[in-house]
């Protein structure tokens, strides 16, 4: 049988008996993967939000959207054989030719501050169905104007894309927090003419305008009472993660420490195309997820499948992602 993800519209409306029979079952997924961008926007997971409490803090994870990409083995396990990557995907009931990546910014309402961690793709991603953060926030009862602090875990496009909206600050009452090492790297004119040039330009356009309102931080920085930054370098030169603590409970926002719930967690040492320092990223993955597993903490992973919250079990070679179910409801 052919991979349902590869079935185009022609296949859906084909004249064969098999095509007709298969059509209702395949419609949603095939349409999701194949539709034109306008239709994608309508089908994007806008308004997907997940709210829960950590002590007295209200945490809301918001889906900014998802993206379907081809050939997972060209992004994950790039130092492995394509067969090894396919085998691990199959063992986890996942397709081998395409994968879905989600984007999940997180809002933490401490009672004194409304703190947004990362801003999604913004208007640049909207044609492809992403850029749904503000719509999702509104569905969860928050306006963009209520945000008092925007924290950038790092400065890749899917995290800083939502800082501006129509040439204006999207969160006009906010101050900003970002990693010093991250900013220094991307802002540096030495990035011109290197593979980081696109990111450099993005930071000049999206982040530099806010520099005067930004507190640049490093390992151990306190963003607000109960919210502490931790250096987690590797994915990018100054990638930071955050510990959220209230009323004796804790949650880790792991940002892009792991980018796929199977390929990056079950095989933390496999190289990932988007990890800029691959060895440092792998070492950081092990350090952070060892801690999360040992302390039995919940975490939000920016690219974990929505609702993007789970726990970690340590296995022989790596880790198992245990998605949250009702842990925060009772
Ligand atoms: Zn990312």
C-alpha cells in the first residue's frame, strides 16, 4: 500500500474503486499535507491552547501552527543511515517520508507579570498556516497588550518571527529578555557571507529594534521571581531554557533542546541539521533531559507534539517522551 501522506488530490478523486473507497479516510490528512496555503491557514491548528497551573502560576501553551516537511532523515540523524532513521520512525508508528513539526510558544501568568516565551513565526508564516500565536492567546483570554515580558529562548526565525506585526511591535507594552551570547552572535556583522547570514538579517530586522528595551542574560539569570534562565548552548550559540517554579512545583521550558519527540529524545546523540554545534547540542540534550528525568519534572518542548507538555523516562540509549494526560487536572 502506498503511504497515505503521499497521496495527492488526483489520487483522492481518482476513478479506481480503491481510490474512491479510500478517499473519505484519507481526506483530512491528505488535504492537510497537500492543500494550497490559503486552505492550510483554515486548517491550521489555530486556537489550540493548553492551560494548566504550576503552583499559583497559570501556564498556557499555544500552538502557533505546524509544518509538514519531507524526508525526516535529512533533518534528524544526519550522521546515520537513512535506513536507521526509517527503522526508528517505523518502530514508533510514524511515517518515514514526511514529518510534522509544531511550534508552541508558552505564556506564564505569574499574577504580577504575563510572560511570553518565544513568538512563533509571525506574519511571515501566516500564508503557510502558522503565525497563530496572538489568535491563540486571544482564544485563551489574553491580549497581546497584556504581555509584560517577552523572553526569547534563542533567535531562530520560528522563535522571533512574531515580534513585529505590520511593522509595529506585536507586544507593545512588553520589555524583553534574551540571551547575551545569542544576541552577540547573530548581531555580529561577521555573520555576513556565512550560512548564518539569513539569521543575522532576521535579528537585525526583528530583535535589534528592541535592544534598548531588552535585558540580556546568561546562565542563572532571574527573569521574574520564580523564573530562572539556564544556559543550554548547542542548538544555537546562546540557546537558553527556563525553569518555572511556584508553590513547590516546577516546570522546565526546554525550547529547542530536543526538536523531535522520538528522533531527538530516543537518540539524543544523533545529529540534527538545525543544531549549530552538533556535539554541544547532544551533550546539552543529555544533561538537561537527565535532570528532567531524575527530578521527574514536567517540561514544555517548543517542538514537541501539541500540547507539547510531557515527562521523560530515561532508557538505555536515550529517553522516552511521556505526553501529559490528566496530571494537571487533579
Ligand atoms: Zn525552533
